[in-house]
C-alpha cells in the first residue's frame, strides 16, 4: 500500500498511473485541504485525510509531491518513522528524508502536468535517485517502472542540472508563448495560428540540435527586420526581444 502526500498536478499523475496497480495500490491521499484530497482519493478508491496523525504507519511507502519549501515543516509532522519515502521534486535533496524514513529516494518526473487532463499515457522520463534505498533499491525500481517505462538513475547534481535545463526548455518557452499570445491579442489576432509553427519547431528538435534548428532574423543578422519588430513592442517586450536576440546571435 502507498500513501500519497499531496493532491496537485504531480500527485494526480501518480494517482492516475497507479490507479489499477495491484502491486502499489494507493491507500491514502493527504492534503491540507480535505476536499482536494477527497477529489483525488475518489479516483483511486483511497481514503482522504488532512491530518498527518491519520497516516497509516503500515504503508509500504510514502510518496511526497509537495512544493519544495513545504518539506521541512511537513516532515516534522509525521508521527512515526516511515518504512520508505520518496519525493518527486527536482531540486530537493533526497537527504531531506533521511531522518524520517528507513529507506528514502527520489522519483522526479521530467514532464509538465495539469491535473484536469488525462495523463495516463503521457510520456514521462523518470529520474530515479535510489542511493538512500540500499538493499531495497530493486523495490524502488519496481515502483518507478509502474509509474513510467522510461526510468534512469540520476544523482542529486545531475537531477539539479536537468531541472534547471527543464526550466529553460519548458517554463521559459511557455512564457515566450504567453508574450506571443499578448502580442496577437493586442492586434485582434488568434494565437492558435502559431500552433503549427510551434509543433514544427519541436518536431525539428527530434533530428537537429537546437543551434542547427534555429531560424529567424537574429540568427540571420537581419537588423532591419529586428528594428521594425522593436518599434512594434511594449517596453517589457523590447527588453525580452533584445536579450533573446542577443543570446541567439552569440550562440
């Protein structure tokens, strides 16, 4: 039996993946807000709780999907030493769990999740840190493979690098799409016309490194086009355009 600590986007993916698991059935879902825990627990036939004192100490493992800064206080509230505990954060040390569990590790899913979506069949590379599991490492890998067929062992430093790169590749690129959406809306145009362009941009990266796939006025040093673009932008957008164009020209 598994206890799932958290009810957000990552927790929802974990729950969806383990919904039909016979080996790692979810027995409890914890959230500070009982209604959030109940929403997720109902999907997997688990018990919803909003008090760490109600955690079942007989669970085989406790999967934490909390915000990074929530771990110190949350772990202090666990009323017993856990048999095994893992977290799903990109930058939190696995050692954070060392004082609270006999075995501890990390299952970091390298993906962006939205809890309102069906994520069961989503491709999710899973970065596994099993150094704190010792002789129980094989059991952690069993759980990892239930969550994703694409698992790789990764130490803390490597995981931090991957998380940083993911912020650039995912979060920052999405923010740029937000800027594009703002520009289009400002002129009464539909952002969705850009979606085929975005799909092709991603598709090219399957066969080309980003530097080879780069196109546009900055890589061509087309300064007349860049000046025209700058004249059409707001102050914040000008800063972004200039900084990113400068980066493209240097790399």
